[in-house]
C-alpha cells in the first residue's frame, strides 16, 4: 500500500515538473501563478487523467491500432492537457497550435524523465521484490 502511495506521489510531482517546465520554456503555455490553488488543481487533474488515460489508450491501441502504441504517452498527455485547460478551476492556459504540440511534447518528456529518475530513489527494492515473486 505504501508503494502505491509513493508511486502516486511520484507521478504528481513529475506532472508538476512537466507543467512547470512547459510554462518556463514555452511562451504560449501559461500556468496562472497568481492562483496557486488553480495550479494545484491543474497538476492533480493532469496526473489523474494521465494515469487513467494511458492504460485505457494502450489497451485500445493493442486491440485496434497497434501503430499508435509508440505514441500513447503523447496522445494521453495531449488529451489530459486539453481537459485540464477546459476545466475553469485549473490554472493552466495554452495559446495557439504550436504551444499545444510543443507543450505536450515538453510535458510528456519532462514527466517521463522525472518519473524514471524519481522511482528508483524512493522505491529502491521494487525490482528485486518483483524478481523474487
């Protein structure tokens, strides 16, 4: 149970890092810093949607469109960003098609790298425990 909570926290932190990186790098990608609660809502919405959409889209792609399997992370990132932008309480805004495409790439890349880097720091024995089962 603790490992599940740690994984969820790692995913939320990596989502926050991805959104912050896109805000800092990309002019058309905006986090509304004057509304810190909106940023928290945006991060949580994005993290939850990402964790739900990625497995669903993977399952769909395996059954119907195997060519899409490589892009599932990007597709789920784009959909999660779209929903986060639509929700008024979320403190994120994206202006223009370039910001949508490049923003999704930045968020996806930073989230993937952060998850990859943070997981072994906080779940050191996870791989060894799986090998024993």
